[in-house]
C-alpha cells in the first residue's frame, strides 16, 4: 500500500481548496504547513501552493528544504496560478536534492484573471482529482 501525505500553503485559499480535493481523492487529510503539525514520512508527498510575483512559495520551499532526508520516496506538485508556465523548477530542485523522485506533470489550476469567476471552480477541482488518481496509479502501479 502507498502511504500518502498532502501538504499545502495557501495565501488566499485557492490551493487550500485544491488540497482538500486532492486529499479526499487520496483518502487522507490535507495539512496546512503554517499550522502546528508533525509530518510523518511516507511513500508519496502531494504538495500544493499558489504563486506570487513569478515566484514559487518561499515558505513552502523552505519547509521542503528542511524535510528529513529519506522521509519521502516520491512527490507531486499542484499549483494554483495565473499561468505559472515556468514555475516549478525550484520546487523540483529542492525535492530532487532530497533524493525524492518528482512526478513530471505539475497540475496547474489557472485563475481566470479578468473575470469574476470563483476559483477553483468545479472543472478545476475535477482536474486536480483526476491528476491525483493518475499520480497514485503511477506510484502504486
Ligand atoms: C500579488 C499577487 C501576485 C501574483 N503573482 C503571480 C505570478 O507571478 N504568477 C502566477 O501564475 N500567478 C500569480 N498570482 C496568482 C496566484 O498565484 C493565484 O491567485 C493563486 O490562486 C493563489 O493561491 P492561494 O490562494 O492558494 O495562495 C498572483 C496573485 C497575487 C495576489
């Protein structure tokens, strides 16, 4: 059986909502990294955040940098962002530096910039749930 943890950092609640959907799909609970917690090691770490001013979330990067080596075998990343086409490299680097195998497909939930549109919407949440199922199947299969 593949043991899974879901962690996130969310300034405006978007990545948090996505993380709840990811965690529901994986059958676990989602952990906000800014709240007191203990993160036990696992096979797979699912990681969510937003982007700000072209940067990946500094707090999240720092958190990942301090994970104990060997605590996680694999990881996968979901981002809530305007576009974030280039984003992800720093997260990948930090994780790979820890010896963690990173799932190559980042799930990007795109904010609709110029519309009064709830985000993430049902379509976004379906997308991140399907991505989670694919990640889990690939890690357990
Ligand atoms: C001040 C600010 C700067 C942002 N900068 C970027 C950016 O550079 N690239 C991007 O793709 N999205 C950017 N966004 C969009 C956020 O990543 C997006 O709103 C995301 O859903 C926030 O997630 P959160 O609510 O989980 O923090 C920015 C949003 C704000 C408010």
